[in-house]
C-alpha cells in the first residue's frame, strides 16, 4: 500500500510543479504580443546599451562557424546602435581559420589565440574576448554601462529580435545581465526534439519562474551582460569551471547585479543526436554544478539574497546530490517491496499483494509520463513550429531522457570524487555552407 500512496503523491506532486511552470509559460505567451508592440515602438533611453558585442568562442568549428558568424553579423540593435562580432579562435587546427578568413565584413573581429595560451577552456577564451572589448571600449571613449557583451556558441543562431530585446531589457539601469530562450535547430531527430522540448518549453518556464524570484541563471548560449557589470568581477569574469556560465551568474548575483530572462528572443543551437555524446555533455554539466557547490556558504552569508532566492539557488546547485540520493531511496523502496513479495511474508506496510505491486507500478508509470505529454501539447500550442505527433513522441521519450540524466549525475559524482576535470570537446554535426 505504501508504494501506491507514494506513487499517488508523486503523481500529484510532479504534475503540480509542472502546472506551476506551465502557468508561467502560458503567462509569457499571453504577454508576448503586447510585449512585441512595446519593444517595436519604444524610443531609446539614456541608460540602455548602444554598443553590442557578440562573442563567438570557437575551437575547430569549421562545420558550423560560417553560418553562425553570418547570422550574428545580420543582427541589428535599436536605431543608432552599433553591433560587432568577435570570434575567438582558440587554437583551431582544422579549417576554421580559412572559413573566418573568407568572411569580409567591417564589423567582424577575429582574435586568434595560439598555444600555450589557447585551449584552456571556454572561460579563458571568453576572458580574452572581455579584455579585447574592454581595451576597444576605452580607446573609443565609450561608457562600459552602455556596452552589452553577449555569447553565442559556434553552432548558435540568434533570432532577429535578439539585440532589440537585450536593449529593451536593459532600459532599466539596474539590469546588468539577461538570458534569452534556447532552442534546438536540428530537432528533426527524436533525441534533438526531446532537447528542444527541454530547452524551448521546460527550461523556458523554469527561467520565467526564476525571473519572478530574481534568480535568473545564465546559460552558455544567449547570455548578455553589461561590460560595467562584468568589470565588477575583475580581469577574469569567467572561470575554468565546467559550467562557466552558471558560475558567472552566481558571481553576478553575489555582486547584487540584477538579471532578467528574455522569453521573446531565442538562440538556437545543435542538439546532440548520439546518446554517448549526450551523456558526456550532461555529465560535464552535473560535474560543473558540483564544482559550484563551493558557493553555498557565500550565498547563505550574502545580505543581497533573500530567503526565497537562496532556497531556489541552493536547490539548483545541490540538484545532482539530491538526484543521486533520490535514486538510491527509490531503488531501495522498490527492491525491498519486491523482496518481501518474493519471500511470501504476507501483508507488510510496503505492499500486500502482486496486484497492489502492479497497481503501484501503473501509478508510478503514469506519474513519469504525464508531464512530458503535457509539455508536448504546450509546445505545440505556444511555439507552433513542430508537428504534434513528433512532440508527443518526444514527450513519451522524456522519462528515458531523465533517466539518462540520472546516469550522468552518477558519472559526474564519480569524476568529481576522482578529481577528473579534463574534457574532450563535443564534435559538431556538419551543416550546409553559407550561401555565396
């Protein structure tokens, strides 16, 4: 009976949490049209950025960087603003330099890093870009508070309204950083479609909720920060952490920098279509979370972070440990119940019969699959750029996707305990060349 009760609570609790996220997502959808009108008609204000830098860190990105740079150069901010694209070639030894050399544009800057400085991680590449932009800003006599520095990965594509949304969000001088929605552009494959469901809908709703709590986190793709906010962190805002974007967000929060989420703008990226590569990526992310757990004492001691904000941040940082503990507890509960049934010990507080065991399994399965299907329907209603049949299939695959996440968590804990920090770069999928 206990298994049925716990399963019923799970069936209620997880969908209820999902419904709370859905509410934030639906609210954003209802406000989107009015928001677009406000952005399109808004006159520039004194505090908003008028100089935009899009930083593209790349290492051996010949398959994708041409399209990424072309798309970035095509982005425009408000009338009278200037935009630049800075590609940090971090010691590529493939055709990346040739691809970049073939692009002739006055707003393209290429910063070539060679060994031994190169290949020390994405954080160091971004720090090199930060110093380059800082020097350029001083030389041109521009106020750092009016310079927005964004990051788009080598496989990223920003939506056409991206810089307009950044400028609008930063009309408030207290806002020092913003994060856009992330989508997957090769979502014709099932595994990539599940990732688009995760980023485009679930993470979007989670960020919307965090926006209401002033705990927005920065992602590796589609983040923008005022240069003046980055300068609060010294000469190296980004670190060698495996999730340098998460750590940057934590450091900015500790400095009292306000961050906002921009659901109306998006950056698309390649989804991983190979399970092994996905496990490697998610293991790195989970290990990065574990690395950032060292910020827990600072967060708890900070007077700039309220109790609600602290609880949400701690939950996010400690999620890998909580997931690992939860896996052990659930496996133990089911294993113990099964052992009692096989031994034929009669009625127990766990389970009374094989019929109850089957009923409990049915309740738990329903609890696992219901949220994914709900997100699939919302994705179709809100974004309207995918077939419902494909989305429902992605929703059905979502629990398996979560299981892969648990496997990644355990791998991350093992690597963290063994102090293994090095990672091989994920190889990109080939894309069509940029049209001449």
